[in-house]
């Protein structure tokens, strides 16, 4: 007599519906984390406290100076429409043009401003009269000076009018008698070596913080707080941790304001991107835990027929994976901090390294010349570089080896789709590649956590 095993008939439509509900439950869970964080009172104590600190920080007298020339690779953050950097020995400078700008973003609404510019006539043709420089702000002519030979400091006083809630200061230097030469793209006005801005509260008139920059910094603290809540911190603990960068930002606004404000937008965008990546890393780690550890527990603990049996109902699986391990809150904190610090640092406008554009060159090369891209990874002849061209970054025999060592193609394959969005040497492509590299490196903290759980199950299984 042949015994037939029972055949389980699975309702495919019901299974698809369950998986769809499981997928939708992910967004419901993420929304609940946001609601939990946004409805807790520590958040509002954090934001009001940070706003008070930022306002007080703006009351500290501002005294900011920067030099123009090769010695300062960040002078372009504050100087626009000047000629290229030049030097004569240790003397660095820029020629102004017919209309150049000195920009001080996020300085705040200042009651009284003093601008000091170190200028000289430079190598102006002898048959031309001494140049006259006019200084304008808000469409008003503040003053004009005749610039003579030898470096001199010229001072211009300015009292802002109107609301000016943006808090940006922009001064225009106009030189009507600028002259043109063949070796400069822009007309030559005067030689500028340094600019200095002095300001602060005057006659009991406070400094009003720059509204856009303050809003971005407060929103960044909010995102950090929500990321900590998402990682498993209680709202009070998350607010305490978020208060630390809040105090740091207030200190920077007080004493390094114009070093911070030019990168406020990059910092905010990096923090905004860090939140979903933190949630993705946490959820992926939880998924691994539930599929790895819970399955093992089922295998070894369910031998007794009376023990409860687990199901592969997607809804049950989702609820199991939503339980956060107490260790994950530290992992989320570390990931967020590492991603923001490194990502914002790499995308700082004044930060450059020699291989940044080499990365972009290779990514674009993957699409434009795929044969040359793959050829560089084999049959490299003596004297050729990793790009197959002379003068590259890693020639045969460099570092004491007999073969060339090109960058791994794996990173280029991951970054290649970005070149379809920005198909040229676009700064946005460079920023996106930097963030991709930062994400891959910072995500290693989740991998270390998983390896630690596998290695120390007895202690970490709770």
C-alpha cells in the first residue's frame, strides 16, 4: 500500500498580498519612528536651546581676514570675478577685474560693518592714471579711493539697510579704468592681497542671525536626532547626543563663523542623505539577524513537537526584524557620524586631492572607451601607467613591484550609473562619487557588527 504525502496548496494571490503588506509595513514602521521622535518633548528642548545658542554666538564680535593668492586655496569662497592667483616669490595676490566681488556668506544682519582691503596699483602701464576703486553694497556706493603704489589698507564703513534676513554680505569693487592684457582673461584693475571684515553689536543693536544658515543648521540637528531615535535611542538620549554637535556648531558660529557658513548647505545635504542610509543599514542588519540567527534557533530549539513553530508569513518576519538590538543604537550613531564627517569633508569646496578627478576620468572612460578601460587591467607593458598612457599615477615598477597596480574596477562599476546622470566632468558627479565612496566605507561598521555577532553569539545573541 502506497502512502501519499499531503500536498500543500499555496494560494499564490494570498502569498503576493502578504509580501505586499510586508513591504508596505516597512514604510509604516519607518513612519512610526519619525512620529515617535517628532512628538517627544526633548526634541523641542533641543531645538530651542540650539536656537538660543546660535543667536548668542552671532553676538560675538566678528573679525575675519583672508589672503588672496596661491597660499590660500580657499580664497575663491570669498572672492569672485578676480583674475587667477599669482605670486612673486612669497608675495601672493590676485588682480581685480573691472567688477569684482567680496562675499561673506552667513555673516548675519550686522548693525555696523568695517571692510578693510589691502590694495596696490601693481604693474599698471605708466601712461595710465592711477586707478580709482569704487566700493558698492546693496546697490549703494559706499566710497571710492585712488589706489597708489605700495601696499596700503583702505577702509570702508557700511551700515546695512532693510531686513536682510539672508545675512549675506556682498561688496562690489569697481575699477572703471581697468586695462586688458593678453595673458589674463579678465581686465586688470588693482592688485589685492588681503580683505578683512570687522563687525558686531553696536549701541545695543544685536546681530540678527542669518536665517537660511540658521534654519539649515537646526534642521541638520533635527535629522541627527531622528537618526538616533531610528537607531534605537530613547528621545531623551537622542537629544543629549544631538546637543553635542549643537554646542560645537554654536562655538564655530561664534569664533569661526565665516569658515562654517560657506559649507552649511553641503553639511545639511550630507546629513539629509545620512538618515535614509542609516535606516537602510539598520534594516539590512536586522534582516540578516532575523534570517540567520532566528533560523538557527529554530533548527536547534524546535526538535520538541510541543514547541511553537515559526511560520514564513512575511508579516511575522517583518515584526521580528523590527526589534532592535541594544547594540545597534551605537552602530547607528557611529555610522551617521562617520558618514557626515567624511562626506562633508570630501565635498568641502576647498578640499581637493590629486586622485579625485582621476576617479571621474575612469568612470567616464568606462562608458566612452570600455575597451581601453578593461585593457588596463591586463597585459600592461613596461613603462605604461594604469591608464595605458605615459605620465599617469602608477607606472610599472612603482612601490618596488614588477606589475602595475590600478584601482580596483569594482568601485568604478558601482559608480558607473552616476555618469549617466552627470555625463561630463561635472562637480555634481564628483560630489556624488565622494558620497558613494563614503557610504561604502562607513557601512563597514554594520559588517563588523554582523561579524561580531557571529563570533560571540553567546554574549551578543540577546
